[in-house]
């Protein structure tokens, strides 16, 4: 759903050295294809590639497959995209093992009490289906989410909205005695449907779902998306009447917290704070040298808070309640022109003057439309 990590055989046959395999489904794809009728009966239609009797529309070859709609493989072996037949709403269908408890935590934040709480930023479960003949797995259906950095943030205020909602969401999880434990950027997503004039393709999101052209979109300022935390496979729920046990930290988003390197169990809530702070540092403040992704100018006001969030000593890190309070204070002090200023990638050079001039006219149009500097999406319910 939007931002899953790559896994073995994700690309499947498209990069096989044997040309006879280029049009074949991978092992994980075959599992989904074998459940096509079952999912259809429950109201979900997978893409043509996974329908019974599918024959490729393209000739064998890597390039022809890449440029064909039915040559697009799934992004994760346990996650399938589909359209809800009743209204063509795009969903993510995920296979989860019962033993992980992911279904329980996802359902917990989707129940009536939490589902109506505007501070809840956990992805909603639309339906849970049994896996025929397998009691060890379940199928959970959720909205399909897009990667949070695609398209890029246009203004500082747009990124502030993202920070607000994710901080709020993680704080809400902690208040309900749940640690995410893997809250890196790849486990965040956005409902970008309000931004797009036509539905985008789940695997090639720059194209329309029906492959008829580019998927055009409005800015986040004009048509705000909503951000969510996803993937609770490593999450843990704790008994509020008992002391919270220490946990060994996991590598998340390519980074291991200091307590993980030291192999010392600690408060999982403090580890969540570190992972979130690292996400802000590597995605916005400094960039990520390992993946050659630059940072973004304009977010130095967050440096003191982020430095405290990524402190080596877990006991020195602020709680999510403190993070939320300090973040709100920092944002409150920002002038309107700062929030409306352009979020410039640190590797952008030659096009900056041209984009700056265009941004002035665009900003004026947003102000005339009375769009706030920090986008405000419609309530979830």
C-alpha cells in the first residue's frame, strides 16, 4: 500500500534472464491469481494480469513488459491492489499471519471508538476475510495509499501538515498503549485521492489507472491529502495496568537505533520517537546519503527538536506528547510567508530562479482562493 519495502522476487519475471519466463507470474503473484474468484465474490476486482486465463498483451521482453499495463507486477508479495467493484475505489488487500497480531491492532484502531477520533492516523481496515483452507492467515482490506513524498512537497506548510498528522498519529498510538516499532517513512502513506483528477495507477502512479495517459493532480495546498501510519506487523499492544516491558529495537527505514546496535532492550515508545526523528532528519533536514536523496531547505527550525528525538540515550528523548507540544509551539512561531515559501530540494540549482518566479504567481492564486498555508483536509468522518 503505497510505500512498502522491496522484497525477494517483487519484480518477478520481468528481470529474469530466461526470456520464456518474462510473461510468467511469480510465485507470490500465482497465489493472488488463484484467489481471483474468491476476492471477486467479495467485491474486489484485481487487474487483468491476475485474472484467470490471462495472456500478456506484450511481446516477450523487458522493455515491452515495463511499458504495458499488464506487465506491472505487485510491489510486495503479500499486498495486492484491487478496485472495489461497487464504486471503483482502489484498495490494498494484504495477507497477514494471525500470529503477528497485525490484524488485531489494525482492527483495534478501526473500531467505532477509534474510527471516529480525528487524532487517529492509523490506516482503517475496511474488511477482514478468511483465507480459504488456511486458518493461519487472514486477508485485510484497506484503502490504497500513495507514497508520502510523491509528488514532492511544494511548500513548507504542506510538509508541516504531514508532520502534524504523523506526530499526532504516533502520539495517539502511544496514548492507547501501542508501540509501532517500525514507524519509518516506508510505513507511512497518504490518501491522495482528493489531489487527483482521475485515479492513478497503483504501480506506475504517474499514469492513470486505465493507462490512458498521465495522472494529473492538484497541489496539496489546493486539495489536501490525509496521512496515515501503516503496517502493524511489528507493533505491540501493552496492558496499561502493568509496567511496559522493554523491547529489542528493530532496524527501521534503513537505520538501527543506538539501543539496537547495543543490543539492549529499552522502552519501545522511546524507540518510536527515535525512528520518527530519524525520518524527519533523513527525509528533510539532512537527506539520506545511503540512498543519495537530498534534504530540503527551510526546515532548520525543527533541528533542536529532532536532535532531542534522536538522542543516543533513550531516557533523554521526549515523549510523543512532548514532541507534539514542542512541534506545535515551533509551528505557531512561523510567519505566514515562511509556511508559504517553496520547499527547495538541496540538489536543485539551475531551475531555482524559474521555479521561484512561478511559485510567486502560484502562491498568489492560492491566497486568492483562501487556501490556508498549512493544508487542512476534510474530516475523515
